[in-house]
C-alpha cells in the first residue's frame, strides 16, 4: 500500500467562512477590486468570493471588461490551438459521471496499438496540429506504464511531410515521483490532471471504486510531479458536481499551496462543465448545474485572479459559449476533437467509445476561420517548452511583459506555417489579412523579429521560433 501526504491545504472550513462573509457585494467595493485586478498582481480568495456574488448587469459588464483588458494586455490576440488524442478508454475506476467507468458495458473498450496511435497522429498532423494532449483511461494494458512512454515516443516520432507534433502534453492518472520522472524524461510538456471536485464528501459519493477514490493521492499529484522536475502542471474541476463558488476557492487554495511550496503555480487551468455521458445518469442532470451566465462570470473572475495563467476551453462547450469565453480570458482551445480511441481514424460514423458528449463538432479549419473572423490570432507555438521557458523562467518573462517578444512573433510564424501547409485558399486569404493587421499593431522590436521569421516560412522553412 502506498503511503502519501494528506491534502490539508484544501480547507473546507476556510472556504465556507469566506463564502458566508461575501454574499452582499457593494458596488464601490467591487470597483475597488477591479482596480486592484488591473494591476495584474492577482486576487485573494476573499476577492474572488466577493466578485462571484455579483449579479448586477452593470457590475458584471465591468468585470467582463476588466477581464478582457487583462487578457489583451498579457496575451494580445493570441489563441493557442491543440487537439486531444485518446489512446485508451479502459479504466479501473467507478466514477459515476464518466462513460469510461469500469461497469459501463455499453462502451466498446479499446486500447490503441502503437501503429494505431501513429495513424491518429498522422491525421492530426495533416489537419495542421502541432500540439497534442494525450489522454488515457486509468487502467494500463499488459505493457504497464511502458505503454504510456512508448505512446509518447510514437507521437513524437510520427511525421507527415514537413508536419510533426512538437509538444505532447498528457492527461493521466496520478503517478509516483519515479514515474513522473519518467514522463519528464519522455519530453512531455504539461502534466494535466482534473480534481473533478475538491469537496471531500461529494468526491466520495461520485468515486465509488478504484484508485481514483483516494482523494489525497489525487490532490497531491502535482506535488510529486513538481518534485520530479515537471514545472508545468494543469489543473481543473468538473463543474457541476458541487457548488462552483466552492470549487474555484478550493482551486485558489491549491494554487496558493503550489506557489508557497514550489514558487510557481499551475501553467494552465481548464474549465470543463459536465456533459451527458454513456452509462451516467448524473452527467445528464448535474447535481449543481452551472448556468451559462455563471460560467462566463467564473471564467472572467479567474482571469482577474490569476492573470498570467493559461486558461483552457474544450469542445465540451458549444461554439457560441466558446466564442464568449475568448473575450473573458480563455487563451487555449481544442479544435476538431474526438474523445474516443481511434476517433480521428474512424470518424463520426464509427465512434462508440467517447468519454462525454461534445458541444462543438467543427473541424480545425472551421474553428480557425471563426476565430480569425473574431480578430484572434491562432497560434500553434510550442517554443517555450523546447527552449526551457517553463515554470519560474516563464513567469519571470511573463510578469514584466517580456514574453510578448517571444510569443507574438512565434504565433505569427506558426500560423503562417499552418496557412502555407494546410489551409484552404479561402482560409489562407483571411489568415494573411489577419497577419497583416497584426504586424501593423506590433511595436518595432516585435516587427523586427516577426518579419524575417514570416519570410523564412513563406520561403518554405519550418519550425522557426525565438
């Protein structure tokens, strides 16, 4: 039996006390907090709780405007695109909200071979993807953990013409320090793990069997990852299992714990809302459903609270909701997603093992065309991972604003590469127009860096970055 620490940094009594004291927000105080937020040094748990109770349309508009301003100041128009790649839907857990639950006999179980993983990767490369989130159910095949390491290697080794996957992030079960060290050695980018819910009683109710039932083992996983040298971790909550206000304050406690212990918080925060899933009644009727209005408010508040942290929106949400969140703080989105092993190869007709119901079924080109029309710059950049700009080093550049001299030129370069290699003539024309507009709004230092990079890509070079 593995012994491990208890996640005492999640203090439910503290959360409930803060929430009880912040339920009557005064306009003057709200505006004071927005002034504080615009300084881009973050917000406290009390600040987050106070803003979460705002219902006035006028004040909500001011919260949204502040979030939009902060996102534009830090990220500009950049929007990172990626795709999930599910390699297995076999699982030893009994999670009541998930189609992968062990007792769900309606699901066709599948673990991809390395050749099947390579074929899924080839399809994603042909679509233009450079960044993949590899996902696996929490039951390993006969090869054990080596299967995970082999799968990462397969993705990196797969090429189609000039195309390749340059960064593999992973969403996997909690691991030991030794296995996290192996993941680090395999060259992963971000280790992503969703807590699902930070509320212990609810966690026990929805996780009936399997290793995932151990709340503390899951909640302390990032400690072990960081001890192993993985300084980019991605957190998230499955919103709908418990009260969303409680969850975001618990998330703030988790962030505070990582910052105090390791000097740096999570690289990303994801915002998955519960969606219908095969074999799950609770997924269709979330016990604490989050309305669209509260969902948008939550995204905006978290952008104010952790201004330099990447925020991810998946294809669980509809295109309309995803568009709205882009204005409020989301900096990364998935595109053209499949949530079942083999889903890219088999297409819609052959799909039978998805983890949950998707809200946005558009292809990557449709998503790119849409975000370009909204004035956002699609980015396929992976440079920070490969140049060591992660963890402390990333924050040291991000907080004084220096990161823009890397990120903006790199975004333009990778988008130009996408346009040259994968876009339709219509998408390419719209994209080239956006690049021209972006160049006009860049300062001299950025332009001097970006123009030679763009010319190299247009001349046939690939993977140009600073």
